[in-house]
C-alpha cells in the first residue's frame, strides 16, 4: 500500500512537471501528449494493481501483476532504445550529407 | 618512369595519416592525371601535408568514416568529369605499380568496375588469422546475404568507369561501404572483374570486431531504407 502511494505520488509529480514544461513552451504539443498519455497509463496501472493481479492470474502467469508489468516495461524500453538507434543513424546520415556538401564547396 | 600519366582520378581518404600521406602522394601524383585527398577530420596535420603537393585536398570538418570520405571524393571527381576513378588507401599498403593493371579492363571496355584481389596470387603476405578466418567469414557472409561470389569482398582497391560511378550511389559511411558497393555493382548488372594486387601490411587492419560492426551497419541501413 505504501509502495503504491509512493508510486502514485511520483507519477503525479512527473505529470505536474510535464504540464509546467508544456506551459513554459519547453515541450512540443505532440511530445506533451505522448508523455501525458504514458504517465496516465502508468497511473491507471498502479491504481489498479489488484485487478491486474487477477487478470494476470487468469491468463496463467505465475508471477504477480507488478512483475508482469515490469517485464512489459522492459520490453517497451528496449523498443524505445531500438527506435532511438534508428533515429541516431538517420541523424548521422544527415550529418554526413552536410559535411560532404561543405567539403565539396571548399 | 613513363611521362604519360594514367587517365585516372585517384581518391584517397585519409584520417590521421600524417605519417604516410606524403610518401603515398609523392609516389602517385606523378603517375596519374589527378589525385583527390579527402581529409576525414584528421587532427594530425594530414590536410596540411597533402596541401604541399599537387593533390586536390577536400576536408571533412568532422570524422565521418572511410565510406563517406570516398563518396565526397568520388562526387567531386564526377563533378569535374573524371572518366576513370580509383579508390586508393592513404596508409601506404597499396602499390602504385598495380594501378595500370587495375584500369586495363576498363580501358579495353571489358569491365565497368575492377576490384583488386589479394587472393588471386600469392604476392600478398596477409596475417594468418585474417587470411584463414576473417576473410573466409567475410566471403561467406557476402555470399549468403548478397549472393556475391568474389575472392576478396573487402578490397578497398577498386576502379570505376564513368558509367559505373554514375550508377553506384553507396550510403554506408563506415567500412560497410565495401560490401554495399559490391552489392550495388551486381544489382546494376555492371561488368565486374577482379585483378590480382599486392598489399603490403604495415599493420593488421580490420579486425573481427570491425566485421561485426559492418554487419550491424548493414542491418540498420536495411531498416532505415
């Protein structure tokens, strides 16, 4: 229960930070929407841990709901890292184009 | 030495090659029509040394890799209507004596691209592990993934006809450009020929870890495209 309250407190802190950053125009609208959705989903999941436990059990998992959520979180993080790697590769390609252009212009 | 220059534009990518670049340029500049050195963000004065010769020197502000440097030099050569373009190393491992052999099939209109091969004769004294482990693995990977059957798929000594250079536009900035250029040459149905060359090994060169990086780069490029 204490852990759940702590998690809710942290999520609310991040949501308020996010809103503040958006109001300060430090975040684009699309980015704000994405992270707001992310933290709201996290909030819903933390609040409904007991229901998730029941769902996970009915699906045949032996681990508690929080463990399954953590596993999914790791999978999602790995996917984001992969997306980030592709984005870096594209930026590197663009950087090379600029460097080559400047070299040829001399 | 013949006073008639070979009808070649030589592209030499160089990254921190101050130790070798002068002797390489002194050897090749008198032999060919033009030499383009692409200094790939060196911090050891490679560009300054190259500027003291008759070579054209292009500079990358930051290091972008051998494939990128070769592309810069090749694009510049095409803009200046070079008819035959040869890629050449800055570390003194290639022999200028092989240049005429490299372009002969293009001059005779027998090939659009010519690749130097270290395996067509026994003149190259290659490190044991490279010869018997790394290169067979490279050949195997190129055969499986690209359907390419070359004796030396990682050779950096290559000559392009004007037709070939207009058709091949490689994207790889790093060492994966070797495999990509070969693949594009096959894909565009260019006439390809391998000729024997001799490499003088001053250092080991590309290691197995470099091979894994090539595979990773090719994989990411496939996802991006």
